[in-house]
C-alpha cells in the first residue's frame, strides 16, 4: 500500500482468515479474531499408515513455557484395536477429566474431513460429514486464539469459516465442502451446469483468493437461451460490488468492498422464492429480486476474473 492510501474501514468480522494448504506439522497458528459461537474450523488431511495419535488443540495463547491452557483438545488415537478420540481441557498445566469417544470413523491410510463447529456452550465435531461428538466447554471460548496441530497427521488444508448468516440456508450441521488446490475443474473462467435451475433453499458457495493486481471478478447466471439475467460483479478499479441485470442496469451492494489482492473471500448465494440472498465472508448483504421462473430457467453458473478458486459448490 502506498503511503497515504486510504483503506475502507472494515469491521473485523468481515475479514476472513485464508485457508492454509499443506502446513508442516507441528503447526501452530493464530485464529484471526479468536473463536466465537458460529465459527467453524475445517481440517482436511490423511492419517498416516503407521499413525499412533494426533491432536488438534484450540489453545489460549501460544507460549511454550508455561504451557498454554487448551480449551479443546481433540485427540484421535489409533494404537489400540479400537480407534477412538479423547477430548479434554488443559488448565494451569493440568489435564481435566477425559472424555472418550469410541467408534472413530478415521482410519490409518485414509483421508478425512473434520469440521469443528463452535456453538455457545459446546463444540460439535463431524467426521466425513457425519456428526461424531460434542464437547462442552470448560474454559470460556473467548479465551481461545490459537490452533495447534501435532502428531501423526498429514494436513492438506485448514479452513476458517463462519456458519451461513441465513438461518433458512444453514442446516443444523453445515456440510464442509473441501478446499481444492490447483484442480483443472477450478480453473478460471469456470463454468458449472445448473441442470434444474435454482430452487428455493438452494445454496451456491464460491471460495477463493483474489490475485495480485486484480481487475474484476464476475459470477454470472445464464439461462436456457444463454441470456444472463443476473451477474454479480466486483470491479477493482472503482472498488464496487454490484448486481448487473440483463439490460446492464446496476444495483450497487452497499457494503465495504471486501475483495483485496491476495485475500481470501467467500460468496454465498441462497435462492429463495423470487430472490437471491447474498452473503460475503459470512455477512448477509441483502437480496436481488428475480422472478421465480427466471431462477428456474437458469442453466449455468459462470465464474471469471482475477481470482483463484478453492471451492465451488451448489
Ligand atoms: C494424556 C496425554 C496427553 C493428552 C491427555 C488428554 O495421557 O499424555 O497428551 O492426550 O492425556 O487427557
């Protein structure tokens, strides 16, 4: 940034922590803004063939000595005949009472996706899309600001996400959509068929990284006649985000401009009867009206511009 250049005042909650790909374990990182109810941490990885154990710790700080308190210690163990998970809390250097969760769906040699969903009283953990455990906090969640991953694990990606701001759109247990790096399916421009159009309740999620020196980013919805009834366009020249209609009419999204070079972003569209709801980086940013028939006639989602994609899901 050149001296004197002005930045929009962005509320902290708008900034999304970028995913980390293939970090070296032991891996310790700060959780931007700490943990609070509604945050999710997604862990994609593989259990090594000779794994003994690994642990994912949600820590209060990162000092080595004295050891930081650990609000949530999630510790899969593979060395027994029945793989299981131990959850516990470390307080003032002392482990509390352990909770043991049998029936672990993780296997040596297999890849996995674990989702930690932080609620106000407890954390819920799903393994490969299935609810696995819930652990009640014994330390205030607000003290947690550090994630530590240790032991026998290959980490492919760690993602930091928010639950959908639309109650209607978020199931009780949101599904984690894996991040993918350098997949030909995610090359930009990227096109996805919408064989049955968009229906109420459907959600489109696009996650990625803005490139250096970006020009624009567009997400357009095309119909059977290859018309484009609606496009969401971020323009970096004038730093605006707008809905652009088939006729070129622009409706500005009135919010701080959230796309920054080399920053992660998440666009979520929720289809409802006659409208699309937009959320950016977990924050609801209004709706665009589109008649229901137009939504049902949509056949293609096209994403283009100065971005690298990590996930497109609908
Ligand atoms: C201990 C183990 C620690 C931690 C703890 C959890 O036996 O040494 O690493 O897993 O259990 O209760």
